[in-house]
């Protein structure tokens, strides 16, 4: 069971996973060594599974942000999933969902032309409904 201090550590690491243990300790009212021990325990117990970075997709030239609901009529999803694996330059996340569709793809594209080509290729494996992001609030 996680206590208040563990939750504070997780909150601080979620904001900045590059924080030093000394700085982390100061924020959660522990010494740097005690904070490091807590973090190690959270890692050992698989509460912390890893650390990651957030990439600004627009700086990489991917201005089109789209969510694509995937509809499969076949019980065999392997051809679609194989296609998805080849498209990791566009697909940020692939979620298996319940509700409207079978999967939900979160994608970024550099232009409408790339989006159109992606959709044409996707149509060989699945039907879809697309929503594009206008603005992140």
C-alpha cells in the first residue's frame, strides 16, 4: 500500500523524472538518501515501471493530430495489427477499446497528403472513422 509520501514522490517524478534525489527529498520532506530508497522500493515493486520523455510532435513537423476509430468485421485482427506495427512513424498510441469500434489510434501526420495515404493503406485492413484535433485545451 502506498502512503502519502510515496504518492508525493510519484507526483513529483511525473512532473520531472530528471529531478535529483536531493531535490526530490526537499519537495517531499525527506533526505536525498531516503527519497532515493523510496524510489528504489517503488521501482522494485513495479509501481514505477520506467521513465519517459514527452516529444513535441509539432517540432518534428507532425502538425496533423488525429484520433481514428477502427472497425473490424473479422475476428482475425492480426493483419490489421501487423499493419499498425509498420506505421509507428505516425501512430503514437494504439488502444484496444470497448464501445464505438475495436481500436482507437492516436496519430500525428506531417500533412494531409500523408494522412490520406495512411488512410488509403488502412482501408485495406479496416473501416474507420476519423476525428482531427483542432486545439489542445
